C-alpha cells in the first residue's frame, strides 16, 4: 500500500486544486458582484453602527468617532425600540406558520385537485403577490373603514364591525392576515415546484398498500419536501422579521405603535438622520434573524 | 381571496369621485377609460415600461444563470473556501436591506453608475436568495446521475449545462418568477438611483403621478397597478407549466 | 456550523472596513447637528447667467414647472434648465442620498420646513441675502429655514389651513361664525344637531396630527421653542390648555378616533357625515369635485381666537421652499432662478398655473388673488399665521408630539401629562442648536 500512496496522494491533490479552481470559476461572477454591491456596503454599515455618525456627517462619513457599543446599549433602553421588537416577534410567530401552512394546503390542493382549473387557481393565488403594495393597501384601507365594505357585509348578518384599523388590539391581526394573504402565493409557488419532486412510485406503492391520503402525505410527501420546507420557512421568516410595507402604508405604525415593526422604527431613525443608531438597530435585527434561521436549520435540516 | 384584486380592476374604470364615494359602490356606475387614457398620456409610458423591462429582465436572467452556477458549485463540488462562501451568502441574506442603502448609493456613485441602467441592475444581478434556492434544489439531484456522466468523460461545465440545468427547470422557473417580481415592483432603489426622469421605472413614475402631497389619485393608481401587473402575470402563466414538469427526480434507471 | 461561519464572515469583512475612521482634529468639536456653512452668502452675479441648470420639483409642481419656465428661458437664453419631477413619496430619502453621494441637483423644491432638517449636512448653499430679501416674504415661512442665523431656503409657495364647514347645516342650526374656542365647539356641536355624525373631523392619530394642535397652542399664547431656539417650551399652561381643548372634542364625541386621510373625509363631508374639517387650499377643488354639480354648501372660515375677539386666531402656514445645493456648479444661475421664481409677477403667474398661493407678500395685491372670494379667506388667515420654528430636529420632535397627542386623545394620559411627556422627549431630542 505504502509504495503506491505518494503518487495517488499527489494526483488526489491535483484533482482537489483543479476542482477548487473550477468551483471558483463557477462562483466568480456572483462573488465579484456580491463583494462590491453587498459585502462592502454591509461592512460599512456595520462600522457605522459603532460610531456616532449623524446627519451632519452625511457627506463625510469617515470623519466620525468610534463609540463602541454605546448605540446598542441605548437601544435596549429605548422603549419604542423594545416595543417594536415585541410587535415583530408577534408578527413572525403568528404570521410564518399561518403563511406556510396556508401555502402548503393550497399547493397540495391545487396540485392534485381540479386539473382543468389548475392554472386559474395558481394564477389566482399568485395575484396578491404581484399587486403593488400601494394599491393593495389602498384597497384594504377602503374595505376596513368603519363604514367600509367589510363592516357593511358584517352588518348584513347583524354584526356591528369594529373600527379595525383604529383598535390597538385588532390592528396587528389585520396586518398579519393581510401579509399572509399577500405572501402565500410566493410560498405556494415554491411548494408546487417541490411537489413535483415527490417520488410518484413511492406514493403509488403506498396507495397499493392501503395507506390513507393523510398517511401518504405525512410519511412520504412531507419528508420529501423537507429541504424546500426549510427554504420556505427561512425566507418567510427572514422576510417577516423585516416586515415594513404593511404597517407603513396601512397604519403608519399605529394605533399607538401597535403595529410598529423594528424595520419601520429603523427606517424612521434613518429619516431623522440618526445613522449610527439606525445601523445598530438593524444589526440587532440581524441577530434576531440569525437566531431564527439557525433554529429553523436545526429543526428542519435534512441530511444533505 | 381575489376580492381586493377585483376591486382594483373595477376601480380602474371608475372616476376618482366615485372611488372615494361613501357609501362605497361596487360596480362602476359610470365606467370610463379615462384613467387609462391619463396613464398613457401624462406618463411617458413607453420609456418607463422599457426601463422596467430591461432592468427586471436582465436581473432575472443574470440571477438565473449566476445563481445556478454558484449553486451548483456549492451543492456538488468540494473546494476550499466553500464553507466561508456559503456562510457569507446566508449571512447576507439575513442583513436588513434598509441599512445598506446609503453605503450602496455611495458605492454606485463612485463607480459612476448613478442614473444609468447598469446602476439599477448590477446591485441586484445576483442575490443570496437565488443562490440559496438553487443550492437547495441542485442538492437534491442524485449524485449518481452526475457520477455517471463524469465516468462518461464529461467535464463539470458540460455536466452543469447539459444535465443539471435541464433538471432544474422547476426551480429555475420559480427563481425567475420571484426575481422578476421583486425587481419589477421595486421602488426605493430605482427612486434614489435615478436622477433624471428618463431613468425612472414604472413604480416610481406611477407614484410620481398618482400620489400627491395632498391626496392620491386613486383611479390613476388603480389603472397603473392593473397595467403594471400584466407583464408579471404573463410571465407567470408562461412559466408555471414548468412547475409541473415532474420527471426530475423520479427513477434513476 | 453555518451560524458561526456566517457571523464570523460578516464580522471579518466589517473589521476590514474599520480602518481609517475617526474625526480629524481639524474639525470642530461642536455637537454633530451644528452647521458649518461653506461661505456665508457668496457673491452671486445674476445679470448674465448661463449654463446648464438641474432643477428638481416634487409632484404636481414638478409636472407644471416646465410650462412656467419657458418665460425664464426666453429672458435668459444662455441658460439651459432641466426640470425633473420627483415623487412626494420618499423625496426626503432621495435628497439625503443624493447629498451623501454628491449627486444633488443645482436647485430643488422641498416641503416646508425640510430645509432646516437638511441644513446640518452642510449640503445647502446659504441664501444670498443681498439678492433675496427675507422681508418680502411671510415672516413665519422665511424664519422656518433659519439655522444659527443663516437662511437656507426661500419660500416658494405657502399653504395655510382654515376650517371648512357645511353651510346648509350651519344655517339650519342657526349658527353664527364662532369667534372664540367655546363658540367653535358649540358651533361644531350644532352641526351635529343639524344632522352630521361628526361635528368636526380632527385628526386623532397618524402623521402630523400635531399640525392641527399647533394653531391651538399659538392661539393660547404658547410656542414650541423659546426666542433663541435653545429650549422647548412645551411644559406650559398654553400647551396643556390647547391639548385639553383638542381632547375635549373627542370626549364630547364631536370627533372620533377614525383616522381619515385626504380623499377619505371629503366624501363624508359631501354626504353630510362630517360637518367640518381643517384643511388647506387644495381641498376647495376636491370638495367641489366630490360634490359635483350643484353642490355649493361648503364655506370657509378662519380660526377663532381663544378668548374671543375680532380677527382670526393664529393659523398654521407651511408650503414649499426652494433650496440651492452647496455642490452646485452654477451658483449664479441657480440663485437667479430662485430669485425669478419668488418675484411677485412670477408668483402670480404661478398661482394662475398651479393654484399654489404666493409666498411673496406683494403678490397678494394682484387682483387675481385679491378678488378671489375663497382665496381671500386664506389671505385673511395669513394676517395671523405662524410657521414652524427653524430647528434641525423639527421632524423628529413633531413625530414625538404626534404620538403623545394620540395618547391624550385616547385618554391614556391627561393633557398635563401629555405636555410634560412631549417636553421630555423634545428635550432629549434637542433643538440641534
């Protein structure tokens, strides 16, 4: 064994280097663009968060002082910031499962259901995703006015609808439902693509063995969907932790900050010129996103 | 489910006065195409449409290609620095976008790309999301398929192009739709990166003409929203049959 | 595994960027919101201007400005003006990023009082006061853009708010024009007796409800800051009175908590659900349009004084201003244009083109304005109107006030507590002085 090892090791090393070169060749376009347009700005903003950069420094961003973790400490004494974190958590904890389960149900239904109208259903569920948020928000606002369509309809069945967007307790659920409605389409599309990859012969075999639809779903389809499930949960989680547009156009963070999201708060801090503070807030959010993603990876990782 | 969309369609043919009316009406009482006429009249529509198409189209194509390339490398090849690269990609996915705006603008400005189409395209030509998606999907392709091809003497490029890409059609279709949509509807970056109105994209132009300091012109907004949706829907309908191409992973005989 | 690599990677890349930071000793040690003007009032020659000029204007003004400028270009043939219309949405982000990246235009319109907020960046060119005189303009509008004694913007058009009311309901209830706070409240309650669901729409929450409160504060003799803009003066009786008065409308159910944006209260005014509301000139056209043919039951009146008396109570004036950027390559032409746009003759022409009310006081003598019935009500209000003080932190302070006012309206805090809270927050934000 030992006398043929050195040439084999050398050949192996050469192959390894060759593979590395080829791999980096594949990765190059991405890496260059990524480094220039993503990594560098992120690095700069991370640095911003440990300085005292404010509006007066806008044109000379390097002439600022290093202040260590002061911004972060200040954030955790900031009531509105902390409140926004709770709101964001509420949104994610309820919104993500709602969206994922809803999308999965719809995708499965559309996939195996009415073949003729399948296209229509797919398109139909995807339309909320494609519509511009301003149009969506305008429409929902109209519908949710105290004298708007929703309450008019409820009135027909004898229920006096509340002032949905004015209520500190109802506003957030409304936003969550709206977000789920809007984003279900995206996740549905992803699940649909993935459902195509479920081994059909396994399903057939199971059917022959007498397994029920639910059993087949649970033991064959779901496991096969694992990598995609992870992907869907991660992107929905990441997106929801940064939810911004819905409160921005619907409620402006109100009523009484009930729908103030962390990204909205950060955005308004940028607006006031508190650049370093806002950067710090963003990185706190980053940590939250990181934590959630890690959790999801732990729970849903398949053995690739 | 579709009610808001229907309401939008219906609203696009109503005059503003009727849209705002209380109590609200559903079917238009005096349907008019005026909103659409205004849309094409006041806005330099062909130009904004072209800008949007070029930007979104290039971003989508770029993503489809480059994200797949690196997705393949990350999923199927062993190489030095792989963990670091993937870690960075995932890391970037999680950074809130809002924080990178000003540094990104300064970077693009230093490159002389402000107010140019490349300036609108390049920062988004590849996205961590795309890489993540393709890596997951390609990861699901059985290694045996690729090994068989390698034994037959195919190099990685050949394998990538002739075997992996075709198998990835559902994933590619998904990626294209998601990317196109994100780019097509994006507002904030095209707003700050365009200095003159010949570089505006559709969402920016629509906001300019429909959303005023004192009130929104709802009819124009709805008409604009309806028109803006169309290309995405068309793309979706064209691509959605690929979602059902089921041969990918069944049976490697 | 992924977590550690991801986090480490981000930090590694960031650490590389840490090099090269730090304030140099040569910059001043003033707090970061202080302003360093590049050169106070550089000499500007506007007799023979030339060259390209980039102008940004927002929304409707952006659409209409090119028409007005044909005349300017005729008188100044060597100047080539390009107007870019920018949307209202996000225009502040757009301007800030442009300044950050050195890509600002020569001239831009901004909403009053945004110039004061932008001034600390050093990106605005101070107004050459030998060329444009502050006295020509309504005092409040001009003052709103003064930071540390230097003017950074010229008011272009103004916008003031008066009370719109249903004349038929008022007549039915036999109501006279109110001349005091108490009379105003009785008036609006009277509108409800005559059939309106809401006597008055007062903004309960959301963006800038504080701007509806401020006139009341001024009417009660108070103000946001002291004379030299070093301190906030919110924890005072005037504010507590004003807030209490505001809240009383909700307690008495003359107003309710439903927040309505522009476009939402006009239809309800037209169908009689809302008896009155506070707004600016643009709503004249909108109400008429919403009401359609034959609807002329809309009347306008100025704010009453707190304790009664002739003449209007203090109202709020805002509007649009013009700024020139410090980076401009064509300072002469830029200020030349601003000067031209704010001259009385041009101001009247602009009014006829756009409906924007002139900021230059002399323009109001022109028959086009003096003889217009509804415009004259706005003119009357301008006899006693105040603008926001020129402080760099005004946006943030107003947002804090918005929130506390909402709490007071909902009964979460008392008016005194609200005033105290507003004072505390405003002080921690600072005036930037």
